[in-house]
């Protein structure tokens, strides 16, 4: 969500809006995020951390300062209705990970600080449309796939029980318990060393061949292809959302949007009253503020 409006702007607000909407500024932000990720990766090497640890720590503070300035620019760009900045879930995410780095108790915790630094890399999802599409597609595909996952779980459990009853005594290594049978079936679904799995099972019983083949055809091929179809359909839907919303596919929650709409309506009422230069109309203002 980009700030826009026709009102007369303060020069600082106007400049912040130009920066905020500038593609160059977005590319700069993306470059800083990538550099931040490279620094995080470099710290994992003991030799680099020993030699350059202090310099990398100072560089991380520079990154945090840049992200802080970026958030401040975004807030100013939405002035005088600054709360509209939080209408976008991405803006809320940016604001949260930046502010959390300054909260006492959190900034002293090494683990939390590392997680916050890692979260900054996730901001790349905002700047790269193709990554946003994949994220939205995954979000939409998961609810649609719940039934498919449940069906897959039931089938695997039934086949595991059949395998335990049929081959448990002769082949305890693969079917000695329900857990071992499920692990064997999971290998077949993932097509992980499937030839070795079937040959090992055949050494104990030839009935393992139809048992494994029927499960592979139904589990690994049929159900997984259905899952791929669900994901592809979600990708198409996410692409349409990306195009319709001009690159903003992640909005704030309904409650947040309702609160922002009320604040917007209240601000409009105040602006109208200010333009008329008349005393505040209590009835008009009360109708806006007294809503549930």
C-alpha cells in the first residue's frame, strides 16, 4: 500500500513519499537486505568471526540504522494519516522486527537478536514479486491440502498396519512395528532408495512386491500429483492477486483494517470541520466514535 493523496503536503512529507515510492530506494533496501544476509552467513565461520567479528558487529548496527530510517520514512510518507502505514501486513512485519531490536530485554538476548537479524532477510519477500507470489500460493494451498494430507495419513496408517501384519515377523527391520512400517512407507512415497526398499522386502516375501507397487502408484504418484495440481492452482490464484493489488498480496487482518477505516473516517470528519472553521459538531463526531 503506497501513500497517496491530493492534499497540500509538507515538504518533508512530500520528499519521504518520493523516496518511499522510488524504485531506486526499493533496490537499495533489497541490496542492504542481501548484504545483511551475507554478513549473517559470514559470522558462522569461526575464522571470519574471530578476525572480523567486531567489524561485522558494527556493520550490523549500520544495517539496523538503515532499516530504522526506512521505517521512519515510511511512517512520515503516510502523514498526516500515519496509521495507514499499518494497513499492510508487510509494513507491520518491518516495523515489528525493527522496533524489537531496541526493546530492553530482547536486545540483550543473543538468540532473539539472531532471530531478528534472520527475519530481516525475509523482507526480500516483499521486494521480489515472484517470491511474494510463491508465499501467497503456499498460504492458499495449505488449507486446500488439509483433506489430502488427512487422506494420505489414513492410507499410510492402513498400509503400515497391513505391512506389520503380513511382514512384521519375517522382516522386523522394515515392518517390525507401526513406526518402522510408516518410515518404510515414507521412503517409498519420497522415492528414496526405493529399489533397495523393495529388494530388501522381496528377500523376505514375494508378496511385498504387489504391496509396495500398489502403495507407490496410489501414494507416490496419484496423491502427489493431486497435491501438485492444488499448488499450481494456488499459484495461478496468487498471480491474479498480485496483478490486481499492484504487488501487495499480503494485507493486514480484518480487525486492523476495520480500525484503520474508523480512524480514516474520524480524520475526514475532523478535516471537514477544520475547513468550515466552525465549532466541533458533537453529533457528527459522536456518530463516528461511538460505533462498536
